[in-house]
C-alpha cells in the first residue's frame, strides 16, 4: 500500500487514520508525507517517505538516477529541436 499522507494533518471533523496503523499493514505500507501542507511551506517540496528498509533502498536507487538528469521527454524534444 502506498499512502499519500500529505493532507493527514488537515483533518477537521473526526480523526485521521493512516493505513499503516491498520492491522497487518505496517510491514506492507509505504507512507509519503511532507511539510508543504501541514507547515504552510507550499512550493518548497520538502517531503519524506517511510517504509521497510528494502523498499526504501529500492526507491532510492530509482530516485537518484531519475532526478539527476533531464527527463527523457525533454531530451527527445531537444533532439527534435
């Protein structure tokens, strides 16, 4: 389960329940969260991810190579230009 919890602190009626707090879901969940909404830091893109070590390590491998170069669509556009 991938759970986007960025709006979790903005629950006004009742309480917020995160999927990972449900029975048997902690080991099977990845939580995505950030400070943009809860701390009025819109646009600063400061976030976090929480999950098992193996899942986070795999995500990190993908992320470190995907964010260090121009996206493929931009590269292809540049070639056509």
